[in-house]
C-alpha cells in the first residue's frame, strides 16, 4: 500500500512539473513504477485470506487490482511521452501488466465473486468502474480491449439496477455507497453520454 501511495505522489509531481522529457531525471518514479508492474499479484492481502498468498493459478480481481489497472493505464495516458523517453519497452511492459493482472482474465470471463447476476454491494461499482476506466485509457492509446470493456459496461448496468435500493441508497451505508458510486462514475465519465446507464 505504501509503495502505491509513493507511486501516486511521484506521478503527480511529474505531472505538475509538466512531464518534462529529460531522460533519467526521475529514478525514484521509474523504480517505483518498475516494482509495481513486475509484482506477481496486484491483489490486496486482506482480500486473500488469513496469512494466505494470492493463488498462482488465477488472478485476484479485487478492489486493489482493478483500481491499479485503471491507475496504471491513466499513467500511460498522462505520461506517455516522458515514459517513452525513459525506455523503449516501458509502456509495453505496463500494458502487459494491466492485461495480465486484470483485463485479459476479466475479458475472458474469469469468475469473480463481485460480478454475479444480482450484485448487492459496492465491489461491482468499484471494480467494473475501474476496469472500464483502464479500457478507455488503453483504447485512447490505440489498445482497445473490447471484451473487458463490454463485460465492465454490463456489470455497471447491473450495479445501477441491483446494488442500490429503489431510493438510490446502498444498504451497506453511505461510505460504501460513496466508494462504489465514485469509482463507477470514474468509468462512466470516460464514455459518450449515450453509453451511460
């Protein structure tokens, strides 16, 4: 978690600096980014189980992994020219990590507990919204992921219908409602209004 906070702070600083194209001038950002994209799993430990490690034979498409997919894809979109100046392979490695950790298994239909026929919690808003955001960022860069995008859109449609009561509230409480709705909205904001539920 600390490494991800550090990466976000370093990336924000790079954006505030105008994303200047001086090669090699931000080793800390590059080192932190490299550590993230080469991690064997983006799953949060709390979502695995008591003292367990993430399963090696399937992805852990939890809140952390899906949000990190969106964050990484948006980093490529924001810092693309600077990343290209740092390395000929860095963007391809970042895209491959997003695909490996989240988009490829999700697009292929891997079963995830939050993507059921009638989701009743905030996870589908957070996870499907994040996946949609990642798909839209990659599509803007010429790397569309239609299968993952279609599944995320369908999940968000079900989220609107099933995860909130008829009055629009979330039975889990306002904090959960806010978290699910804000992450779903991050995905929706990337769409043409006609595609929004």
